[in-house]
């Protein structure tokens, strides 16, 4: 069975631009969470979506937004990119909306903002 | 803001040595998870500890949750090169819809 997939693997953007990252959860999983991992640090929670509704939001500015589609895939959008947005963006899927369900992480999208 | 501090930040040891990684917080968590992350991959769950004082063993890895559910430790016996990676603890808050990750411990085990 396929694990969590994310696209693209890497991308380079310029300050002020917009970026869209995509995530496909494991088949049967209804929850997707997004995390930002800056080099040398642990991941930080951005959003969780369950059954297409936002269930949690971390301490990130409004430039960050996300949505979940009827097939449970998800997009993370970041507007007006800053140099500090350079990071590995991780997507995790789980069966349910609670962390009592194991979360499975994808390989991440490496975003570089120049 | 809930913070999970891990120590040490970096650890480089020889094959066969023992080591302990610590995860400390001033906050109480309903449960705590440990992950290992390798370069180019996402974190992989190793264990979840739920009860204060709980000890879980996974082959050569021993995990302990503090009595007050604020801290945890990971002990590796006879480390092997395959244990190399970034070890992350993560606390689960009440309501349980997000993980608060620790600062990470980068472990390198050399032959």
C-alpha cells in the first residue's frame, strides 16, 4: 500500500511569491495534518483537517492556509513568502481526528525561499 | 506555549555504547510519543507512553514516562549504526488533535 505522498519534493521560490504544497493521505485515512520543520528543529504544527473541516490551527500567520478535498487529499498554501518560510513541510495522515490514532508522515516538501 | 526541551542536542558515540536521551517540559501531557526521523524522510512513530511512570521496551530501546507526565526518557542499549537518526519526542495535548514536538536529538553511531 502507498504511504503518504507529497508533492513537489523540492521547490525554490522568491520572496513575495505564493506556493501550494500537496498531500495525499494513506487510503482510508480521513485526517491530514501539516507541520513545518526548520533545519535542526522539531516539526511545528500548522493545521489539522478531518473530514474536510479544520480541527486545529497552530501559531502561524494568516499567510498560511489549507484545505482538504472530498477525496481527503490536502493543499497547504503560503502567500507573500518570507525567507523564514524556508523549511521542510511535512504532511501526516491518520484514520481519525484525534492523535490517539497513529499519524503517518510523508517525506516532506523542501521549500527554499530566496 | 508548551515547550519540550530535549537533551543532548547532538550525540556521537561508538557502536556498542549505551545512551539516554531526555525530553523535559513544564507542561503536563496526556501522552507522549517518540519518533525517529532519517534524512529525506518524515518521522516514524516508535512508541506512545500514556500512564505516568510507564516503561515500554522495544528491542534495545527503553522508553519511560515521568510520574508527573511532564518528562520522558529514551535509553538505547548497545547502539548500532542503524540507530543513527534524529530522535523526536512529541507531547499530545488534551483534545489530542495536534502534536507538540521537542527540539530533537541528533544521534550518530559510528563503527
